[in-house]
C-alpha cells in the first residue's frame, strides 16, 4: 500500500485529532488507510396506530420521540404474523422493532406469552432492565436462566408473560420440562431471537436444531409462534434467519437511523527487527501465546526486542499500540473505548494507558479504566454511567461486551485486532459517535495474516458486504443428539422428520440400529432412562478440568479437543497471570492436576497429523490443479513437547509424550497440484514441503475472511505427496466433527480465498516468514519447514490455473 492517506480527508472533523496523532512521523507511517464514512440522515416514521398507546407514551418518555422507518417496518411484519429479521447497525434501535409488536400483544391479550432469547445471560438481564423501565404493569417480564432460584422458576412458569432466556436454558430447562410449561407454550405468540448473527459454526447448528424442537413442541400445544430476529448487518440475513429457524422470514435491512460522519483508520504496528544474540521477550501473547499472557509486550521502551519462532521478526503488539493511542486520545479530550480480546488485555491496556498519561497529564490518570466481563452488574453500570457523563474519558473493554453494553456518548473506538467478522468490526466501530456527531475508529492490526491483509486491503474492509453467518444445521453430529432430545420430549413421528431436514430419516434409522430409539407404530421413542446429553457450546467430549493438586481448587477448563496439546503432563499452564505446571493429565476422568510454579520456560506441543480422504463430494478440475470438498478423517497425536526459554525462545529440550491419537471425521476443502505445475513455478522438490506448509498456514489465517470462523476453528495438513490423492496436496478442514460449514465456504470461494492468501503473504515485508504471513501460532511442527517465496509462486501458479469460484456463475466471456 502507498503512503498514508491522512492528508486527503477533511480536517474539520474528529479527524483533526487523527491528524495531530499522525504528525508523529512514526505513527503516520503506521496508518495504512483512512476511510471517510459519510453521515446518514435519519428517516423517522409515525408510530403505528395498532401500537398500544401506553407503550408508545412510555417509549416517548424514555426519549424516543418518533421511531425510525426500519423499526416500524419490522414491527408491522411481526404484528401481522410474519416472521421477520431486522438486520441493521449498532445503536439503530432494533429493540423497538420487536418490543412494539410483542408488548402490544402481551398488553392486549392477557393469555399471550413471548420468549426472548439472547446469547448471554448479561444481555438478557440488560433487556429485562429496559423492559421493566417502561413500567407496564400488564407485562410480567422475568429472566429464566441458570441463576434463577428454584422457587422463582415456578413463579416464572406460572405467571411470567415475557420470559427472557438463552438457547442453553431452552434446551436444558424448558423443552425437556415442556409439560410443566404447557400453559405458557399454549399462549406463546412470539419468539424473539436477539443478536442472531452470533449463532454460527457448530453452536449455530445446535441453536437451529433447538428452535426446531421448540417449534415441534409448540405445535403439539397448538401454537405457531412468530419469529422475530435481530441481527447485526450481515450478508443475506434472510437466508441465515430462515436456516436458523426453519421458517421463511421478511427481511428489513435498510437502516433508517441517523449517523454522523466517521473517519476509520487502518493501522499497522511496526515490525520489530531481529537482533541476533540479544535477549528477547515473548511477543504479545494475544497473538502467539494464548489469552493469558497477552499484553506482555506493552512496555515497549527499553524492552529487549522480541522475536517469533525460528528467529522471525514480530510486530509491536496491537495491545501496546492501542494503549498508546488510548493515552493520546484521552490527552486530547476524546472519549475513547478500546476493544481487546481478553479480560487480562483490558486490564493491561488500561494500566499502560494510565502509565503513559502519568507522564504527560497526571490529572487524567484517574479518568481511564478497564471494563470487562466478570464485573458485577453494579460495577458495570457505574462505569457506564461515568463514561456517559464524561467523568471517564477512556475505557479498555473486552469485545464480549460489544453485546448489550449500554454506552453512548463516545467519540472514538480503537479496535485492537480484527474481531473476527466485519459484522463485529462495524458493531464495535459503531459505538463511537454521539448522536449525529463525527466519530473516529481505528483498527490496529495484530501480528497475523488476516489482520495484515486487511490493513493493506481497505477494499476488503470498506468495499465488501459483511459476511454471511455460516453454520450447517444438517451436520449429522449435531442433528442426531437433537433427534434424541426431541424423541425424549415427545415421540418422533413421520411428519416430524421433515422439520429436522433432509438428513433426519437416515439419522433416525441409525439411532434405531444403535438401540438409542425404538420404532413403534406411533413413532420413534427414546429408549434410555436418563435424558440425552448434549453440550451445545462444547466441541467434542467433556471439557477437561484444571485442578490445583495442593488445594483441590478448580482453576478452569479446557476443551477436550485441545487438552492434549495444552495440558499434557509437563505443560506450563497460565491462569490469570499465575503459572502452573501440569503433573498429570487424567484422560479417563477428564482432569488435569497442576502445581503452582514459575519456570523460566514455556512449553510447546509437537503433534503429528494425518488426513485420510473418505470421499470427495464436489470438485472442480483444471489443468494441473484439482479442488475438492469432501469428508475426511483426521488423526492427530501429540507426540512430544519442547521446553523453550521464556526470554529467548531457545529450545531447552524435548520430551516424548504417550498420548493416544484422536480421530475426527469432518469436512475439508483441498487442492492438489501436479509435478508439472511445481516445476513450472520453479519450486525445487526439496522446497515443496515448505511451500505447501507455508501456503496452508496462510490459507488457514485467511479463511475467516470468507467464513465466519476463527483460525482456531479450522486445521490443515499439507504434503508433497498424499497417498489418497497421489499428488502434492493442501487440506484445510473444519475442526469440529461433521463440519461447521467453513470448509464448504472455502470451496465455494476458493479463487478469492487463495488470491487473498497469496496477497497477504506477498505483501508482508519480512524476509523469510513471520507471524504476519506464514507462521502459525498453533503449528504442531514448530513452524518448520516454511518457504515463503516458494509459497507465493505456488499460489500464483494455482490461481493462474483456476478460473473463478465454483460459487460464481460461469463467466460469459471466458476465453
Ligand atoms: Zn511475514
Ligand atoms: Zn504447521
């Protein structure tokens, strides 16, 4: 990318602050782009005549003089009994869109009921507060979640008309006990699904099945509730919403709320040089070491130069740059919110910004704070209040709080690392801008290929529709346990199968064969005494508990899937800044015993991964290149671990581990190339393994650009000769049994995906590979071998052979 564009935009706005910041020449060099996002005029509408007059007067008293057009349009659809998804930006008032029809109905018809589903308890609580603040005595609203005490649960079932809960509670608490909920379900008129774009990947597939179970149970009680969904701006919200609910919905996505102009800067922290022989510290752990050590690089000044694996250069930590930006913006009087990825990073960034201010403006130190999950509601509300009044000028918050956080009156947001999806990015950036006033947003790149790509390709941030929410409700590994749940709730009938999708028939037959269901003339029955056990947020097997040997204290849990590589015997485990060494991993009981220790080394697992092609279900063939989508079996075994000195990364030794292999049947996208293509790309046979390995790492890093996944949700295998394909092959697979839809997105967008991968690697100015391009933080091979330049030539050759995505219609002008 060329020189910074700071000089090109209107200096009369909040952008003047940006200009002042950029006057520091080091910082100007780091700003890769500034986008001026124009203001939008609001489009008010009249209150609908059918809306309850008391409700309208209460909303007006709460400061909503007139609704916006999108709120009224969504409300009308729901009021008329049509399912609807309202997909508009942050602070566009989506809640008015569903509260108008829902509360109007509850007020008009005392026997009617409604459910509100939020992805988190905190959001349901916030929603309860705002409904209660309307003081409508005709609406009995209550939350129903894991925190609801027993006696209160009975009251909720019997008396509440508006129940605010989450998919977990619907799955575990309400549906299995539907007989006790019968009066409620008989009156159920509306199901509100808030923040529905958050239901993606395997979790999204689970929620889709839970909603189908809810529809089935409701049908038995004679009701067909109307689904009202609220979403951030996503591509094709109607398709996502109808896959999630299984019913067709209207789409309202024209945001009619006003917005001030915004300057949006893309910011790339500088690459820190490699200085051989000097002691180094590990880089910002948010990027390379897991969430518990992030922020370690915040003290840039005077600290030794960090480096990555195999002496690769690394960039200054996004958290460190963000802390500096926070201090500078606060010093300018700009009310700023920094979004970070972990609780610890929130504390570290706030502390570093306070330290920075202590030197230049000590009177402002007390006006910066951290704001993160885990605070008590009163603490959170006090912080929100102090931010609203301007008493607080700067806050570092975890991105989890982008949901439900009640903060207004901000001037700027700094986003430390791409939050994973454009939907989240705009959600976070949208927090800035007091009504109609100018705002500033800064995306600070982390040291990984996706962030690097984005700050060098503004068109991928600003010129592109937001992603669709990717999930696959037909995943058999998700479908089967929900069919068991459904059968245990009410016997499954022939007619029910259609509701659960095309795979339901085969799945039910399978369950009968395994003795889980029994076929009787009246349907399929659950045969076991206990209820089926499904962990809708988990990923394969019970989580492994981390227990301190000396005290028996439970420190936390890790996913079964990652336990072998993170809590094997001898692993260093970090928890809230304290370190422990694992003395035993007991796989039978799913528990790891740890002892407090402060070793001056860290540990890195070495793994061996094999992939077997079960079948290719779709393919595209070109001269010298084939691309496939299909089912694979991945066998992964953690075989050893290395101890590395914390300060230098020096390998202190390697110890073998005796852990069983783990198998995963899932979906993968893969491409194969011929030896002729490799020769034409001037890749020597000895360099092929490093070229495909580097191309694989970068492809994993960039897939989140096309599928709403995280790089930790997917894995890869590359080889110069694969026994099943007979060719040099690169595989990228879904990390969840049965697949989550990510590999499919990769297949459908393969040309675009590999183009972005190639560009990200080629654009990185490091000499031979670094975390910003081809190194992977989770490589089981210690990031060896990697051939960056050969990877670019390989990808160029593949792209030359592939003409377009399978998802695109064939080009009429194809030569
Ligand atoms: Zn690089
Ligand atoms: Zn690797």
